[in-house]
């Protein structure tokens, strides 16, 4: 996004730069809102997967991470957004904060007993580590599901003190969720997330 100006965004959106600037005086706020809406759209889509409602938060976490990774691997624009987020420390910190806020606002871990500080630390650790692995995925020959497995198991074992059996069960449930997913539907939801009549999160 560093090479994209508000003028370019306004032109592509078919609105005036002054109107855009009245809502977003700084490009960083616009970028944050795009990412926040991307998280919410992806979260809603994961909840719509056939198996998602019957699954624990950890399995949904795997499905959420998988969805981000698989879309980035197959869409150049999303890949740039995801990759850029993990290159800059400032952006990475911001993503970690937004991801924590998204988890809290969607009550993802409300049903289980977790230490909030450890969860927050775990999210920061996993975001950084998986971001680096995503960036270097070709070198390490990693699939989207492998990335999701590493992230979910690291969070569960190192920070939330889950047993091996609990981790294996969550990864298996997560696999069943993503098997039921239709990525074309997810992609369509992202393409239309700012359409008229859609709820915009800011």
C-alpha cells in the first residue's frame, strides 16, 4: 500500500479525493478499516462453513487461518496485502492488535477457560511466526493447511496449555470444516464486502 495514494484509491473507487479524505484523512486509517472488514468478512464466511457451528473455537481458528492463507496463495491482490502486513514491524503489531480485537468482538474464545494475557501473547507470537512462514512458504514447501496447523497447535500448546489429544482433535475438526468450504463463495464475499447495503466496520 506504500505505493498507492489516496488519489489512486479515489479514482479506482469512482469518488472524489476530497470526499475520501473527509472520511480518511490518513491512509493508515483506510488500510486498517479494509483489514478489519476483511477479518469480519472472513470470520462470517468461516461461520457459514457446513461444519463450523458444531466445532470448538480452536477448530474455527484453524479454518480462519487456512482461509486467509489459501486465498492469499490464489489471489495476487490479497497476497500483497497479507505479505506486506508481515514485512513491517509496525504493520505486524497493528495486525496483532486488530486480530485480538476481532477475536474479542466475535467472542471466539468465550466458551472456554483461557488466560486473556496468554491468549494475547500467543496471538502476537503466532501472527509473527506464521506471517514469516507464509512469506517464505515456497522455500519451505508449505500448504495453507500446514500453516494453519502450525499456528493453531503453537497457540494451543505453548500458550493455552492444551493436551496433545485436544490439539489433534481440534486439527481434525478444523480439517473437516475446511473440507466443507467453498472458496469461490468466500472470494465473492470479499469482492463485494464494500457493496451498497453491506455492513461496514470502522
